[in-house]
């Protein structure tokens, strides 16, 4: 019994399906054929199973889209046997075999030649056949096209045709490339090879057409003349504005043509012509009064130092024309008889750039740059010389060029900086001050609309003022000789830890010798002539009265002398015998006077000279955006403009938008002025607001160094930003513009001090009560009374500031416990630990309420401190404090309306006077990071570290009268040790390697506690909503195997324990080995 008879074997060549498709298509093309693409067409599998196997095709299937092949058994309709039956079908194997593994080939050729000193020409070609690919690519990844590419490039300096002395520079570049991809498969029938489709073509014309449209062809052509100019061969001593080398010309032409099965033509042409002028110089400084002697002295020195530069440093101008013409015609594959129209894309732009850099004086510098862009409008349709309307289109383009195009963009920006010449005044040369002003202007053309709609254009400007002042107080102190001596004595000696480690050996010994020199006995010797009973004075400068005097002769015998003490530095000696040559020796230890002087110098440094530097910065930014602007830029962004009376404007001619606006000046009423002058469109469809922005920031910084290596930085800042929007609409009944929907929004922040409540503790156990929060609630009546006292009585609205609040006893009328104007000052007073009678009542406190934050650092060696220098090598200490009051965002209260007395009498649902602004929340963010940090390096190479950090965030929300308080405390201790020159041997199977480097070991333990509390103002209820404690252990040991290769072993563990039932305790452990290799140092 044969299990697998040959008759049941099915062998299906893939090409059998494509042959069926080709046969069906050939049948369809026959004259009088009734076969259609929707009919079922059948062919026999010749040469297999006695030609009994059949292949059928219907429609236009594509084998390239086949994803699944399935074996199945089907019962024919109409031949169903209703009797009992049993069928068992076995399929042994389904496989794909005899795949086409044919490979391909590729060749490259390149020829480069140099034409003397004129340039070079390069020819390159590349061809590759179907099946070509890299050695690691499979059959499916290799290319399926025959690719033929050709490139030619020439780069020449045509200026060599001119005499060398003229200096003509004429760079020329020509490039041409052609890339043709001939596909293996017919793009219209992706599962049939193109060669078979060409064989089945009816005639040569059809065969050539199919071959043409199947090819992907890209040709590129480029012609460039870049930076054509005249360069002088000899160096000029002086440059002039009219020198020929300042001018340059550039022209480029690029053309790209593409076609493929879907695209009949995709042609892209670009032209760019540019003319540029660039003048750069180093003008000589002119000082007209430098030789006038009396003007070189105070108080005329500022006049004597007057100077200016006669010419700008740089003037540049560039104008370029850019034209792009793109034509795309898509091939209609499904219905070739219906020709699709071509599409055209045109861009014809004219750009103009101008730059000026002028150092007017040594102190005054001006930079200006501008850009203008115009569009040359072209008629619709293609540009072809064979078209009947070509001349009309050409004339239209030329006329637009003569008119300089249609403006679409203009902007300029400039910067003026001025260094105040305080250095010319001797007694003020410790002061530095500079002022800078940046201004910008931008004009943007509006969209092209129907004649009945005029949305106008958009203009905007901006400005930035910045004033910097700095006082270098050390320069002021050094004007006094004694102060200069003290500053030099206590000059800063701190070093980074790295430099301490590198220099500790020699520097340590040197400093120890200096310490010992101040405590050991000092001597003074001098050769003197002694006569019996003749007194003489000797100045020894030992600065002590406790001295010992010895006189010896040439024979080393002691000569008796009588000593009389004059002062700590002078004695009088009277010899009792003669000695023509004697050596006088005075010895002693420094006395108390030296100590007193050092103490006085130290007190002077700490009390009088500790302030080293004070600086201040003021920054103001502003911007204006005006939509619907009608005038167009003519010169410098502006020009004379006469409103069209036919549109209802009655204003006369004016210069728009005015020089102040062009210079970036900010005027909140500018929109109203523009409306009066007829600069704004009266089209009712314009629905874009007028916007005005302004922000101010002021900051101070002070550096204090009371002792060497001890530095205290004090910083404070205040920032306020306001954004204004308003709509201007034209009222046809009155002929005027009306401003409406005025809104303001912004943010605010200011440095403050909340140290007084930073360490307030909660109650015991579950009592989460806060003393500061209780003060907040208690301060509200005080603040309310102060606010009411500012208001005058108003009989028209029936208001009496002394009247009690009917809803809230203890509060005045109009100011209840939930009023925003009450809560904000109470919030600040409570958490700043201030008297509520003295706190600012404003929602945005003024500059006088700024408070400094600080940062304290000590980084130095302790070798000069007796007792500690035996154990400690260096000691670093740091402490930082920062706190800020913030208003994240505010918005104009649309219900607010002030009366003639400046106050509003509109009330909210709680009977409180409404605030001019709506606040979402205010907050205080406090950080002591760190509260204290001590880092000690011991003499034994042991390092220890301790750190405490505290942070606090307080957010008062007015929507629910709720305070969210978030706190975090972290405690960290660490220890490390360095084993110097530790030996390590690493063995392998074949060898071993010995190392002798430092081993660093470190361990850090930290405990962090986070809490989030909700405190209700309306209820005496405090709730813990989130929080956890985290215990962290981090240890590591690293060893340098070489100067670039480091090995580290580490162990980290974090244990989190939540304080609420909303989360679970977690524990994370990391342990491992890491290697780091440094490629460059």
C-alpha cells in the first residue's frame, strides 16, 4: 500500500500564477474578445499530472501581497451525496523550494583631473545590477533594480583669465548628475517581471512606452557663481567705504527633474541672485581734549576723557532674489485616457538685510540689524514661452519687480549699551554701572482675502531695559593704607579639596613652620663698637620687652654691659669696658603687643571690611501686539500713511506707527492712538485682541567675607509680570473704535524670610495643630480692621467703615474671614512671624518688603588652629536658606469696578468686597538645603560627613479656603576611608596582574520624612493626606585599576514606610559591580 502516491503530489511553480495572468491579459487584448477582468479565466498546468491540474484567475491579484497560503478541501455544489461518508485527508508537508538565489554585481569608476591652478573636473559613474547587496544581506534585502548613475562636477576659478594685478575672484561651479533605476518587476503588475511584460506587448510603440514609464529617472543640474568680487593683492593701510572689495555678487541655478510610474514630470527650478556689501574697519579713537592738561584733573576729567570713533566698525547690506518654480504632473494609471492637470508651485521672494555695528565711544556701543521681505506675485498657471499668454505673464512679473514686490515681512532689532564712566572719577572708581536697551519691531502681512474683507496686518514690538550696578568694596577699602594692609593680611586662602589633597605635604610643613615662628624665641645681632661708660641706642624690632642682651668680643669672651629698656623695639646699652669690635645679640619672644595688634586687625576686618561686594540688577521687559494694522512699511519699518476716506476714516496723514513704537517703546494706550489716526481696520470680522505685556525684575546680591575662607552670600529678588488683552471694535453708528473686554493676568514672586516659623512643631500624637496656622486664623480680624480703616465712609452706598459685620462678629462690614484681601496679608504675617499691624496689606508687596536669603560656606584648612591641626586636615561647612512668596497666576475680576473714591462697593456671595484680581492660590516655598552640612577630612585619611535638610511648601487655595502644607526633613551621616597604595592581584588561567592603587570606601545613611497636611480655614480640622519615611543605605568601594579604568562594588537599600493606608511599605535593594573606562581626559 503506497501511503504517498505520486498522483497526490502537488507542485506549484510560482510563475504559473503570473503566466495565468499574462495569458488572460493577452486574451483580453485580442480583437473581438469577450473575456473581461472580472471573468474567471482558467489554464492547464502543462507537464504535470497529465495536465489535469488547473489554475484559475479572476480580477487582478498581486502575489506580492500574499501573506498566507492555506491547504483546504472543498465539496462541489450540486454534487453533495447525502449518504453516509467518511473522509480522512493527510497533508505531509508544505514547503517553498528552488528560490532564486541569483546574485548581482556592481562597479564604480571615478576620474579626477586638475587644470593647472584654475580648478578641477571630476567624473564619476556607478552601476549595479538586480540582486546586488552586501554580504550580510539576505535575498529579500538586496536591490531589485538595475541602477546606473553618472556625475560630472567642475570647480573653476575663472578669475585666472583676468590680469593678476586686478584681483578678480570668479569662482564657478557646474554639476550634473543622472540616476536611472530600471526595475525588475513591472510597476503596474508588481508580481510580473518587466521583461515578460515587454515580451507580451503588442508592438514596439507599446513596448517603448512601458519601458519609459517604468523607469525611475532623476537628473540634477547646478550652475553657481559664488561670491564674485575683486580682492586687492596688496594689503591696504586704510580701508574706505567705496573700496571695490566691499562688494560681492552671487548667482546660482539649480534644476531637478524626476519621473516614475506615478509621475509624468516633477520639475523644480530655483534661481538665486545676490548682491552684498560689507565694510569692516578698525577706526582710530579720537580724543579731542587729551592734551588739555587742566581737563585731565578733577572735576573736569570726564570732559577730558571724551572720545569717539568717526566711523562704524561694520556696515553690511545684502539683497537677494530667490525664485522657485515647481511643476508636477501626475500620471493617471487607472484611466490613461483621462489626463490629470498639472499643478504649479511658485515662490518669488526679494529679501533685503542691513546690519550696523558702531562703537560710538569706548563706553557707548550700538548694534542694529533689519530684514525686509517682499513677494513678487506671479500669475497663475505654467510659465512656458510657447504659451500665448507668456508675454503678459512676463510683463506682470516685471511690473511687480519695478514696484519692489508686495511687502510680507519686516523686522529690525537693535541694542544700545552704555558703560557709565565712573572709573574716570578717582573716588568713585570702585563703582561699576552699565545700562543696556534692546528694542525690536516686527511687521507681518495679513492673509490675502476677498475684496470685501480687510483683516489688515500685524505689528509688534518689544523692549528690554537692564541696569547693572556693582560696588567692589575691597577697592574702596584699599584706598586707606591701613585697610589695605589688613586685607592683605587676611586674604582668602581657601582651596578646593582636590588642591588640598595634592598640595598638603609641602604646604602643611610650611604652615607649621609659620605657626612655630610666631611662638619661638627670635634674635637680633649687630656689630658694634663699645666704649666704656658711653651709652648708645640699639633698635632690635623684636616687639617685646622681655629680652636678653649678650655682647661678645673677637675672642668670644662676654663683655659686661648695662641695659636700659626704652620700648618694645629699642634699648640703650652702656658697656663697662672697651671693645673696638663686638657682636651684640638681643633675643626674646614676641610680647603681648603683637597679639593685641592682631586682635585689632581681626576686629577691623570683621566689623569694617567684611562686606566685599554689593551688586544690583534691574530688568524691565515689555511688548505690544497690534492686529488689524493697515499701513505698510516704507523706510525703517514706517512711512507716511493717509487713511482711505471711502472706508469711513476721517483722520489726516500721519507717520505710522511712529518712531517711539519703531524703537520698541511701550505705551499701553498705543492701540487707542492707532485707532484715532485710522491705522486699524474697521472690519468687523477681525477678532484678535490687542496685547500688552510688561514684566519687572530686581535683584540684589551681597558678598560678605568676615574671615578668610568664610563666605556669606545674601540675595534677594522681586519679579512681577502683567499681560493685558483688549479688543478694539469699530462702531459704525458713531464712527469710533470702542475698547472692550479688558483683562489682565500675570504672576508675582518675591524673596522673603519665614525663618521664624520654620521650626514650629506640631502637637503630640495625632494632634497636627500648627501654631503658625492658628496665628493665620487669629490675624484675620486685625487685617480686616486695617483694610476697613483705609476706606472712607460713603453715604451713597451706605457704607460705614466702623460698622460691624453682621455675618461674622469681630470683623468690619465688607471684610469677612474668607476675603482674599484679608487672607493674603494674614497668611504672610503668620508664616513670617510678623506683627499683623505692620505687615503689608497689598496683594503684591512692594520692594521695601523684600528680605534677603543667604548662603554660608566655610572651605579651608585648619592647620593654623592649635589643637585641631593635629587631627583634622580640612573642614568644610555650609548652610543655605531660601524662601519666596509666590502668586502663580492672577486674572482680572470682571465684576470689579472702582468708584470715584478709588474703591469698589460690589460684594460677593459672602458679602465681602470683591478684589480687583482673582487668585487661584498663593504660596510660600522655603528651603534649608542644607540647614547644616559638615564635611571633615582627618589626618588619617578618614572622611566624615553630616547633613540636615529641611523643605517646606505652603499653598493657600481660595476656592476651598484650604492650606496645603508639605514638609520634608532629611538627616544624613556618612563616613569614608582611603587605603593608599593597596595591593591587588587579579589572576587568570594564563597569567596574573598586580596593581597598587588607592582603594576608596564610603558609606552614607540617611533618613527622610515627608508629610502632606490639609488645613481647613472654615473648620478646626487638620488632616494628614500623604507622607512616608525613607531609610537609605548607600555604600560603595572603588579601585582604580589604571588611570582610565575604574572598578566599583556597590550596595544600595531604600526602605519606605507610608504614614497612610493609601500605599504599602516598600523596600528596594541594588547590589552589583560596575566598571568605568574613560576614553579621554
